[in-house]
């Protein structure tokens, strides 16, 4: 049996759009409880994905700024 690789991680834009849609659906009105819980769980997972991507981007920017000779932030 072939091993299955995990699905590719969504881009920030994809994850953020999916999060936005989940929030809209929750805010739009009454949902069956199981659907509302599923959307909430999806939202939490997507928010974590977005935060992880943003944390990695911030780290990359910090590294670039440290490696830039003669450059100081704000100049």
C-alpha cells in the first residue's frame, strides 16, 4: 500500500479567504449546531495557519534586515 503524503498547506491568501467565509457563515444566522461547531473548528485551524504563515514571514523579514549591510530599520 502506498503511503499518502499530507495535503499541501494552503497559501496565506487561501487560508485567510476560507477563514473569512467561515466567519461570515457563522455571523449570517442560525446554523445547525453540528455545522456551527464544524465552522468554528475550521476557523480556529485556519486562524492558526494564518498566524503561522505570518510568524514565518516576520522572521524572514527580521533575518533580511539583520543581513542587510549598512541598512537600519526606518531609513
